[in-house]
């Protein structure tokens, strides 16, 4: 028997995770473009975020074009 409630909950959690990752990406890009004195640290964070996106299959280079 398929647990429809569990599947719907999982889909909602996935949507939340993708929304959260999108927000993180936007914040990282804004930080790099607006605060050059911290660029090294923020670029390290960007590399980690890109690595995670690649590992999870959601990486799209077009999302990072402003800083790549």
C-alpha cells in the first residue's frame, strides 16, 4: 500500500529544501557582488554550495553566471 500522505510530505520537504538552496545561492551572489572585502570567504562558501548542488543533481551554471 502506498502512503500518499508520506509522499506528499516528502514532496513538500523537497520543495522547502530547493527553496532554501535557492535563497542561499541568491544571498551568496549578493554578498560577493556587494561586499568585495569578504570575497575570499564568500567564494569558498559559493564553491561548497556549487559542489552540493552538483552532488544532488540540481546544479545549473546559469544560476551562478553573475559570479563565475
